[in-house]
């Protein structure tokens, strides 16, 4: 250990580097480029992963939406183009017969699929907003952030068909005075008074949500709009270990059976599978990280081999010098340690420079993507990965340094002193 801090050792190392300056710089750039590629590519992949994590942070990752459309094939005497209407009891059948499903939430809405939104009035202020009929289980699939003092719809609201509502933050700003507490106050939804029990912070979740949405109990929605057991669509969350594509197919197959639709009809039911999209993005990010690791290690290895070749040339050029050191009492261990230390020093120096350059590039990318609509956020490489990369470089530098080091100690002092 004392050998490492010996000034004479470092003078000899820097002297050796100075004699082969051009070759050393070119070789070091190879190692630097390898670690830079690894940091930049894996950091960029992590930025994409983070971006989609933020998009889906309020939604179950294995979630999907299923809705009814029109048939495109005749079946059992029914004509082509028959409209299908989902029913509340369909949700019970789906939950009971498809074990991979964790949660299912029937949903209805006014103002999204072409029909008129709800007319909301409070005092002299009014506006048009989407009105959703929901069950409490919906928040198990899509998290709703409710401001302090409020709550979302609960089971008692459903059972008693209470006239309560949860309004959006934009709705609050447009219907209430600044600083006024909306909780407990009343608004009119299509001429029926509802008490505000919560204000939700906007988060992209149910597929169509906005910051002005109003949520009321599903049972109350049925009475307000006379929708009976009709359901607009189902929000579904499968268990984490479930195959979301198979679950989606199972749901559609079951609904075709319930509503007497041709099993080959692919247009009768529509769907949007968030779980599939999230899986593809995660897979792409992991693939890019793996690619960066393979390319980075290959480039680093090529650079480290180059460092080994430089040191072999250096040992050959310093044959007489090594012979003098051996004759003056330097042990083979000391000669070997100096060569290995030089190899590790060059490798780690190149690695640190590559890490710094990669961090600078990731910072530039992060700043350039701040205002983009594309889901991209905080491209970074975890510290353990960086430390692991440096550790690998130390190991590679040590291993590659053993070759010229062994060459140096194999030189007999008397033979070295005869070299011209």
C-alpha cells in the first residue's frame, strides 16, 4: 500500500506516459468512449422509463379499458351493425369467471362520447363539465388525489344513491370564489342539487379524464340520467403476474358469449390496453440498457487491450531502465506493481472522464426535454451502476496490466543491462 503513495512511483508512471503521449491519449479515448456510451445510452433509456412511470403513476400498470361497439358479422339471426350495450351485471360475470382480474369498475359519463356534458350551476356562475358515474373501486385502478378535507365516493354513497359529488380543481376555480372552501357546499348538476364532498387534483388516469371532471355515485347517475343498468365502459386491472393480452382476450370472448356476438367478430368490442403499452415501453428501455451495456463493455475492453499494448511497448522501451532498477535491489513484486498501477490509473482516469462526459450529455438532454409533451423525465444512471462500471474497469485494468507486468519481471537484470 505504501508503494502506491511513493512519489518516485508516480514520477516513473507519468514519465512513461509522457514518452508515449500520443498513443496513450488515443488508447484512453477508446476506454473513455466505451464508458460514455454506456452512461449516455442507459441514462437515456432510464429517462424514457421514468417518463412513462410518471404517466402511469396513478394507473394500475396491468389495466385496460373495454367498451361496446357495433357488430360487424351476423350471428344467430342478428343482423350486421347491431349496437351492443354493456350492462352492470356483465361486470359481475367478468369478475367471477376471469380469475386474473383484480378489480373491475363499471363507468358512465356525460360529455365525452358525443352527448352533451352536464350543466353545472352555483349561484350566478355556471359551466359545462363531464359528469362521471363511478363506484369506489375505480380508485383502486386509477388513483384520485383528493385535496385535504375531502374524500372520494364511498360504498354508503352507492347504497343510498346520495346526491354527493367530487369536483375537479378547474371546476372549483370557475364556480367558487378564491379562498372559498367548496367542501360541504352545494352545486346544481342538471337542475339537481349535489353536495361537494371532495376536490380532486388532475391526473391523467381513466383514459378521458380532465381537470374539470365531476364524479357522482353510479347509482345516483342512473337516477339522474335514467341510464338503468347500462354501462359506458369497464376499467379493469389484472393482477401483476397476469398476462394482460390474454386477460383482454378473455374479457372480449366472455362479452361476445354474453351478448350473443359472433366469436370471430373483432369489431363488436373495443379496448385499450395500458398494460401492453407499459410492457412494451419497459421492454424497450430494458433492451436499450442491455444494448448500452454490451456496446459499452465491448468498447471498454477494446480500449483496455489497447492500454495493455501500450504498456507492452513501454516495457520493451524501458528494458534497460528496468534492469537498472532490478540491479539496485527492486524486487519483482515492486516492478510488477508499478506496471499494474499504471494500467489501472489509465483505465480509471479514462473511466472517470467518460462518466463526467456522459453526465454532462444527460444533463443537456434533461434540460432539452423539460417542455416536451413526450413522456421523458430525469435521464440518470443509478449510482450503484456507475460504481459497478468503475469496479469492472479496475478489474480489467489490473488483468490487462498483468501481461506487461509479467513481461517486465521476466527480464533478467544482466540481460537488461546488455540491451542497447
